[in-house]
C-alpha cells in the first residue's frame, strides 16, 4: 500500500490511501482490511448500494431546490428522504435576499436548528409568556445558532440592503415541513355581543 497522499477521495474514484502523518493510521484500500466486503462479488459496490447502506457526498453545487418554500426565501435541500434516504433528518441551506422578509410560518412537528453562515439575518417570533404578546427580534451574525421549537410561528428577515444572508438548517423530519401563516400571532376572537 502506498503511503503518499492520494487524491481524490474514495467516494470520488480514488484509491482510499492516505499519508500516516502525525501518527495516524493509513486508510486501507477498499475491499481489504476493516470492510473487505465492499468490493466482493456478493455485495454491491458502494455507489449502487441502497441509499441507507452507504455514505453520501452532496456537493455545494448539487443542492436540490425542489423543496417547500416560503415567500422571500430560497431553500435548498442537501440531506432529505428523497436525496439520500434519511428517515429522521432534513438539512439544507436557505438564502434570504437583501432587504427581504420571509412570510410568517412554522415547521410543524419538526425541531429546527439554524447556523448562520453569512450576513446578519434576524429571526422574529411572538412571546406571550407574560400574558401579553410581545414581538421579539433575534439579531444574528456569522457563526451564531438559532433553535426553533415545533409549531412556533416565526419569520426570517434580512434588513441588509446589499448582502444576502445564508443559513444552514437542520430539521428533525426527513423533509422540509413549512406551514405558511397569515400572521405571527392569532389574536383572541372578539366577544360576540
């Protein structure tokens, strides 16, 4: 086995060898060592194995735009039931154009985690824990995280007049559940008199 770095990586058609720098053990050739069955005649090649029996490499230029959308935003799926066969997770990217706000929406039973990649998006929701509804605005920057619990109405905004905001989103459902709403908060009905 070679000890020189090998590029591209095995998933890209490479040999699967690496340089044992810093005391790290070299990666073995596919079909030998730790997973000798990968290239056996009785087992499918990794590229033809069932979706849930192999790793998936989703390149940045291969994101799927055929996903649930909200006005003012563009969502792209990377990890979903359709793209890789995930059963409990959705992950992708959302772009919010400059001077734009999304529609008010929630994500059903899904928990949502958001990581800000670029820009300074703002996340707006209504806190009524004091008995009076108060609109809360969370101002973020690159490297920040936001957690959105299930069924919580919210809105994303990008107040910057020039820079697009980009976030990475992970959800606890296999598809991007988006329920668009007429407003963030439903006021109580007026008493009938």
